């Protein structure tokens, strides 16, 4: 320490025991995304490598979900149409 209380910066000389630099490593990270209920064919086929028949189960789930969704949408439309009909009958 100096009289003012500050540490002096001292540079150490490279000794044979200290490596001068480490080799650089490069890492590559990739990501993929898709939209829709069913993955692209190359990804879907990879599921069969995990468990045979898994790709077919995924497709079946997507088909069942689509049927269910259309059923719900149909019920909503029917309810909206019924509401309009009742309003037209009583308030026109």
C-alpha cells in the first residue's frame, strides 16, 4: 500500500507454471419451432425411435383435439343463434 492507502497495481510476469491463454471453445446451440398440432415429418418420425407407434398416437391426439374443438365451436355458434332468435322474437 502507498501512503494514500491505495494498492499499487503490479503486473506479474508469466511464469512457466502459468498458462498464457486457454484454447477457445465454440459451442453451437440450435433451436427449431413449428406451428400447428403436428410436428414436421422429420421430427414426427423421430418420436417412433423413442417408442414405436408414438408418431401415430400424436397424430391421433391432434385429430381428436380438432374434432373436439369443432364441436365446441358448433355449440357456441348454436347458442349465439338461439340467443339472436329469442331476442328477435321478444324484442322486435
